[in-house]
């Protein structure tokens, strides 16, 4: 083993030991990465099972910045695996590579281990700000949305400010590397070949489980990492399934006068005294006409197009739940600090007509109380309000009194830190 390899291995061991001591929640994932020194990688390369750091990069960056220079490479590769980035088969690799590097760069920059010169760091900060301003936070989904707005040349230009590791060993890609053995460079391959989907799935499952286990350990030590990981690997609530269980069907037993045979009934009374030949039917096609209320927070933090799509999906699902004996009306309320618009929809035609020119009105602050007051008043007047689903980012003035109907706050963007009142359900919906 030559001096360069020996020195690189010493640097790697020291960096792993120091990082594991500084970030205890990273100790196990870093150990699982099985880092080794290799030749030909761009700083660092991993397939989720093994990771190689280029010997020249390890020595040169340490000479320039000290051993902390290697920290970024280790953290970057490890975070990619915790976010399960290497295990997705994608068509637009450049777009995917940039979006995943943005997320990981955001975390490593936040940890205090930025990479590149000041120009690169400032450029990354500008990108983070653009994503936060447009979508509310830096996450896998939001970084992907941002990258989809870019042209190919913009993606290639930005990538140089975010690139740390070589993605050539990720699923669906193939690239050769070298490792020095017995004084000679030996070709190695840590890429997945075609037909190895099962191995990729196993690694994906293992890293996803590890990330889910890690989230409680991270806790308040790194809120941004906890939030971003939660959005990526924690099971998302299927709001359609939730809504089906949220609603409760009720049946009212009525006499059906239209199907009642009065001739047989009176004939029995006349011939046999008080013994009718037929009893009144106990059920009919009439059932409780129930209203489901959907409130939309129009404070300015809610985008109109995603809301329209959500309303379309929910309305379609509600119609599919209807039977000949059960009908729903949908009350849609827009509200910021006050109610801006209210629509009562009873048919698919009415719903389609409403959506033709549907726009969100308002844009002030957020107060949830006007909607609760309105629905409570309707309930007192006899309107059968079965439940309320409130689409919001979760930031606003909540009611303190328990309403006379079931309530759920549907938090747009999976903001897990939002606390809703004790009487309400909460689901997260990524838009």
C-alpha cells in the first residue's frame, strides 16, 4: 500500500470517528455505509451498500481545509441513503440528481459543513430561498418541483454548485471504478446491473426503516433534518381512505307511503276487525340528507390550482360513496379572516360549473373561527352537517370550543409540527 492510500485511510478513519462523536444519530448510518478508499470516484460514490472516497480528494481536501473537509463527503453520501435517493429508477437523471443534491446540500450547509467557495455557497442559499418562498420549505417534493421549472442548461449550470458525490452507482446506472490492491489499480463495480431490482428493493426497505427509526433520535437536535426525513420516509396519510372512515353513514327508518298497499290494509280492518292484512313498509329510499363541509384557507399561503385538484378528487370520491339510498351535499367555504365565499353543491353538474371560474378570494391572515361559527349556526337550524375538512397550512387562530360536528384539519405540505385542537383530527396532504 503506497503512502497516498495509507494517508487517505487514516484521514477517513479520523473523519468517521469525529463525525460519529459530533452527530451521535449519524454514527450507525455512517458505519453501515462501509466507507473505503478508492480511485476514480468524484469525491465519493455509493450504491447504498458500500461507499468509496477518492484517495486524491481525501488527501488534497484535508491539506487545504483539514480533516473537516472530508466531513461533507461522508455526510453527503450518508444523507443520500437516508433519503433513499440511490434506489429510484428515473428517466431524467440530471433533473433528479440536482433535486436530490439540493436537499442534501441544504442539510449539510445547515450542519455547518458547507462546501465550495463563497460564490457556490451564496448560489445555494439563493436556490434554497427560492424554493422556500415558492413552496414553503426545502424537501424532496419541493426541490423536484423547483427543478421541473428549469431548462436543461439551467440544470447543468446549477449542478456544479451542488455536486459532491458521484451518482454513477445509483439504481439504473452503470459505471466502473478502481481500487488499489497490491500496488495496482483493480477495476471494481459497485453499480447495479439490469435485473438487480430485488437488491435495490431490499436496500430501499432497509434504509427507509433505518431513517424512520432515526427520526425520534434526531428530535430537536436538527428540526430541519427531522422534518425533511419525515416528509420523505414516513408513511403518508391517504386522505381518501381517511375521509371514508371520517364519514359515518346513517339511516332513518321511515314509512314509504308510495309503496304502501292501502286496499289490502283497509280490507283486513273491515273483515277481521283490527287485523290488517299488510303492515306498513319500515324502510324507504328516503335517508338523511347529509352535508360535508370543506373549508379552504385563502390567507395567501394556499395555492389555487392544487386546491381545485383536491376538491375534484374529494368530490369524485364522495359521489362514488353515494348509493340510491344515500346522498351528500358539499358545502365549500373560502375563508381568511372572514368568510369570502360559500357554495352549496348538490350535483356533479353544479360542481363542474362552480369550478369553471373558481378562484380563491381573500389573502389576509387566517382565523378558523368564522367557519366554525357558520356551520354551528346551520347545525342549530337543522342542517345535517356530518363533518368539516379544513384545507390549510395550519397557521391561524383555532376555535377553543368543541364544535357539534366532527372536524379534521388537512395540513397542506405535510407540516408535521402543526398542532391542532384536541377535538380535531389532523392529516397531512402533499400538494
